[in-house]
C-alpha cells in the first residue's frame, strides 16, 4: 500500500512540474544580431525565443510569431551568442565558507560563463551543483571533479581503486589527477575508472608520461602537461620540477619537429586539451609586468592579500636563478605552437584559464584565454568554438549545448559589440541568460557590487 501511495505522489509531482513548464512565460529577444556558432556568420535582425531552460525558436524577426503573454525584449543593435564554458575552473573549498564559494560563482556568471568544470572538488560543491541546477543561485551550471588523486592520496593500488569507487558513489562527475602518482597506481586508477565509466582528467605524473596517458584514455590533459617532456626526449629524465613549471626547464632541449607528432597521437587518442595558456603567460612572459596585471579587469573583485600573494609569487619565479627572459619567451612561443598544432590536427581544445589562480579572476580570465588562443593562431570564431561547440562535444551534448538553435539550452550572452571583433569582450556584456533566466546589466552589476563590498 505504501508503494501505491508513493507512485501516486510521484505521478502527481511529475504532472505538476509538466504543467508549470507548459505554462511558463516564453521570453522573446527580438531584433538582435545572433552568432549561432553554426558558422562564423552573424545572423542580423533575428529573434530568439526561449521558454524555461530551452531555446524554442530562432529566425528572422520578420517571421517571428509569439504569444501575447510573452516577455519581449527589443535588443536592436545588440549581439547574442551562446554562453561560454570555463573548463578548468576552481570553486573555493567548502572550508573557506559559503560566501567565498558563492562569490566565485557570481564572477564566473557575470562574465558570460554559463558552465564550469570544477577541477578540485569538495563535498560542498555537490550541493552547489544541485542548487545551481534548481535555479537557487546566481551561478553557472556546475560539473565537478572530486578531491585530487596525487602522490599523497593515491598511495597504493588498493587505496587508489577504492578512491575511484568512493568518488563515483559520492556523485562527482570526474576524477582529478595531480602529479606524483606512480605508474602502478595510475594503472589501477585508470583500470577502475574505465571499467566504471567515470572520466579522469587533469595533470600527468612524471612517471606516467604523455603517451601512456593518451593510451589509457584520459579525458583531458590540462595545462599542456608533459608535452614539453615529449618534445625533449631523454632530457626529460630528470628530477621533476615544481608543479607550475610544466616543462619550462626543457626549452633548450625541445625538438620542434615532434610538435606535429604530439598533435597527431593526441588526435588519434581522442583526448581533449585545456591549455590554460593565460596562467603560464602571466607567470613567465617577460613582457607581462606585475603592475600591468594588477590593473586588469576583474582585479577589483580579488582580495588585496590575494593580489599581493600573486605578485610575490610571480616576482619570486622571475627572480629565481633558473629564470631567463629569453628562455621564458621561447617557452610561451612553444606553448603557442603546440596549441595551434593541436587545433590544426583536430585534437579537441577546450576553453580554460585555471581561475582563480595567478592573476586570473574567475570569468574575466576566460576572455584573456580567448585572446591568447587567437595570438596562437586561431581565428576569433575558432577560439570561441573552444568554449561553446567543443564543450557540447566533450559533454556528449552536441544537440543541447554550445549553439543558439531550437532544442539547445537557454544559455546565452548579450553583447553591445560583435564578439568576433571584440576579443576580449568582458567590457561589452549587457546581459546573461543562464538556464533560461535573463539577468540584465543592472542585475549583474548588483551581484558584482556585492562581491566588491565584501572585500572592504
């Protein structure tokens, strides 16, 4: 009898939810210029209609039909594009408190980042994920890894396999890899993860290397980790430097004739890359001064103590005995060549800036990453693909995510300038539509002011 009552209650709840969705007010964005991401052509004088969290119609404003009760916005002269994804994001740990986590999410969404992939998870992030999905937060959609697999946590095969089971059971979307994992423990992790169907992504440990990570089916390689080791060959058999260097010390030994081979085997393996070029550019680029970076957009939302720590970190790196400006510039050049080769080979690239890290405020830094992709050789449209269409492919949501078309998620950015001609375009954001909710410029500014005043 109890089961019968439960079924009746569930059926009623489903019918109520369907009724609410059926009668939710449609929203009409008319006379807007749309970059659908189907091509690099702007569709001028268009109308986009969405209801709840789904786009239901896209076409010429002359042909648009919508009910009298629709909420209509006349956006003449504005531009509309799909929301962006930050695919190497960080949400502060739950140990830092609720406010710190919410403020990071505000910064991401304020800059048109409507999806994030959190790459160092915490149990509190699972709750945030559900609240964001339910529309309870001013937040992007959240995918999150669990706590890190590294040399201190993945200490033996049995422990490592149990970690995979535990994180899958907890509900994390993927496993995050940090350096320090032995080859034996990596094999145990990869075997268990592949058998259970959960992705593992992130860094590559020194004892594992690029080739084995590709063979094992790593979901994404982040920071172009271990590509420099691949280019350097036997010279890479040295003590592993600190995590942030990513092969900087191997620049004199890099064989550039292997770049295309690295791109080819990555393409064949079907493994994605999240270059996070802005992070390494901020730290190593001798033409990028700390004074300049402190003045970048978004720094007003970073605590002064954090900014000072970032400044000290960069200054210490550049003052170290092993830092050489010529070598550092060459390092940036090689990373750009690798990025472009991966793109040309068809090895998937995803947008990610590793925020909030060294001079990378959440959201704002993704716009810099787009510009650096262009600097590496991609056209602006090609750079935008990494944060839109490619994300849909990576998530196996090609018919749901990354374009403005019927049936796709109502995640969009409203701009006062053509995004193909305005990178980085954080100064032109006039509104964000996230999961079918429209936040205009004034609402975005209210949320940003909340973050700023919290630092006073």
